[in-house]
C-alpha cells in the first residue's frame, strides 16, 4: 500500500554542478537509427581513414541520408585516472567518478570507460562439464596475454544468475586469479537434456514391451525439451540483461559468449501418449527481441563454440528431428535427447549477424577468437539516419551499409525492429529489469534510501524531450519495488510520470538532471529495494538494486 506524500518531480537545482547544456543529447520524436560499422581490408586490418562521403546506408533496399557520422579510434591513455572497483579489485581507465555519500547508490559507479570494452561470458548453463574444463584453460591462457590498453570484464552465466567475476580491468593477473577461483560444474539443465531414456524392464509381452519402450522415449524427450526450453530462455534473457547493463558505456561493446549454445528450433511432442504428434518449437522470436535490445545498446555478440575443443560425444539414444531457422532445415541426429552440437551453431550465427558480431565455430582457438573480437572495437564508425519509412509497425527492417572502397569487409547489425514510439507497457517489462542480475545503465540514476523515503536523481541525457508547441513533453515509467526472501517481487510504486516543461525548465533539466521522491511501504522481511526508471518513448532504462538494511532490535 502507498502512503505519505504525492509523487513529485523536483525541477530545482540537483546535486550536479551547473554546466552548459549539451545540445547533442536533445532528442525529438523523430528517431535516429544508430548503426555501428566495422570496416577491414583484405588482410583483416581495420581501416581508419574513411569519411562520411564513403558510406551509403540502405533500409529495406532504399537509400537513407546519413545524418550523423563519427570515427571512433581506441587509443591508450596514460594520463587517465583510475577508479578501483569492488570484488576482484579491477580498474577502469576513465575520469574518476565523484564519490557518493553514505546511503547513495548508483548504476554508474565508475563514470565512462574507453571506446572499446569486452566482456568474456563463460556459459556454464549450456556447456557440458568436459567442455568447460578445456574452455576455462583456454580463457586463462588468453587472459594472461592481454595488452595494457585492453579492458576486459569476466562474467559467468549460471542456471538462473549472471555472476560478475571481475568488472572491466586491464590487469591480466587479476583476471586470471578471478577465473582460477571459479571451477567448472555440471549444468543440471544440460545434463537433463542429454540424458538417454532409462532402461525398460520387459515382461515378455511384445506389444506391452514396445508400448512401454515408446512411452519411456516419449517422456524422456518431453523432459529434455522442457530443460532445453529453459536453457534457451535463460540464455537469451541473460544476453539481453547484459546489453541493458552495458548500454550506459559509450562506444562499441563486445560480448564474447563462450558456450555450446542451443538449437534455434526443435521437434516438440504434443502429449505423452506413444505416437503423439509433434510440432516445431522455435526461439527465433525471443532471439530477435533479445538481439534488437542488444544491438540498440551498441553491443555486439561474438559466440565461440566450445564443442570444437574436445572430441565429439556419441550419445546412447539417437532420435531424428529437424532444426533450422533462417537456413534450410536439415534432418539431424540428437545426442541422447539433445540436438547435435553442430546444429547449435545456428543460434550463434544468427545472433552474431543480428548484432554485428561474428561467430567462431569448429575451432580450438578460443583465445584467438577473443582477441579478434577485441580488435574489432579498435576502429569503428558510428552512423545515424532518420528512416524515410515512419510507419512504426513492429516489423523487422533490414539495414545494409556499403563503402565506396573496393576490397573491404563491412560488418554491422543486420537491422532492427521498428517498434512503435510508445513502448508497449506490460507488468513484466519493468519487473524483469528489477529482477535482472545486473543493473540497466542506459539512464544514469543515483538513489537514496533512508527508511521508507526513496529519492531518485535522473540523468537527463537518456530522457526523450518531445517538442509540443512552446513546451516539451516527458514521459517516464517508474517502478519502486522490493524483493522477499522467497524471490517474490512486491511493487510499492508503479506509475508513468508525465511532465510538460517550459523551455527554461528543459534547459535546467539538460544542465542538472532532475530528482524524484516517494515515501513507500517496505515489508520488514524484504531483502532488497529495486528502483527502475524507463524513458517511455524510447525504452531506454536505468535500474538500481539496494540491499535492505535491517534495523537491529533494541535489547530487552
């Protein structure tokens, strides 16, 4: 239940000092479509001397006018200040962020980072134990060789969590120590998907024995399919969460996804009776939505197939099925109840193509793959255009970039979903951000929490200011919630704040941001407080999770 004061937006002076408004952060209702482009020569070397006149951009085959152009070249900076992170003690090369006072929390604790940033995501959810062992050894070998100007973070994907083993650092020794403490472990979901049917106990009646054997096969397949579905959903949600988390970092971000992945589709049995019909279950829709969120945050996925590191596994039971999305479907043979590893590379190629990355399969060189992903971020071109097609129909639009220079390899995201300007609101969207393992950073937040009083300072650079005559409209979705020991999320406040600003108020918000405050009820047994702010027109979001401080009981 809500109590206390009415929700207010304080447009007075915020904590940041005054500065000249940055007009580049001003956004209107007409959306600029960003496209990050990598251009290499025939030998794979980045090309850094192109100009705006060298590029042509097409959307669904129609040429678009390039309205924004920028060359991004990552260079080491010896003069940059360093900020120490928690956990493994990593450092970021960036201007030191101002220290926060007691009781203040932020989703951007370290300010900006260099133009290139690479996350190595070790996927224990979708990778067999023996593959994890070899992959971990290859990662350790590579991390010991990173260059002083390379910034790397190390994440691990578990069954239902993303663990940050080490945030961005250029200290190779610290990264090696972090992963050395983290051992491979068997994925329950992977093991269940690979398990063969249990042996049957024949009774000597041919018809009954055959029916029992068929039922065991069918039931085992149904269980395996459920675990496969869970693996795919959790993995795609994790990649999307990482995209939201990295959105506030300027420039291109690379995520090297070290995994055995999962098939894009599989034959799903309808019913448990022997001979029950089957239908194709596909993850193409969730993959497209995840890829759209990831690429919009300027994150490229570089999947690396771990199955190339060890000898192929031969399963006990083999069951034919058909798998394939975006490519010609082909009959394959399951390993136990899990589709063969080679088919899992479909999802790797698909998400790499959609985000502007590159998939590495059938290779033992994990270190080389990580190195190539990092090299891709050294020289990039940021392009932007206003699409001539202003019908936001939620359909996929294919983007193609051409370079007026022969012998070049051009890579970028393959397109985007033309979602309506007002992002569809659902009870789950903000709640998913609150539950996410990592904070979203596209909108910078500083949150204060003292008892039942919650204060939020919002960085205006992520907020859409839409002209409306002589005023400017702002629409912000706000969720304040707390989580319980059993994982339940209790909403204390869930509203859309609509503001109409004068030109003076707009200028002040551009300078200083703005603050929001609310008095909320928090249950005594709550474990964490969650604050989510989302720009309604664009879908950009910021979130902060705060552990709830327990007030000690007075002595009797």
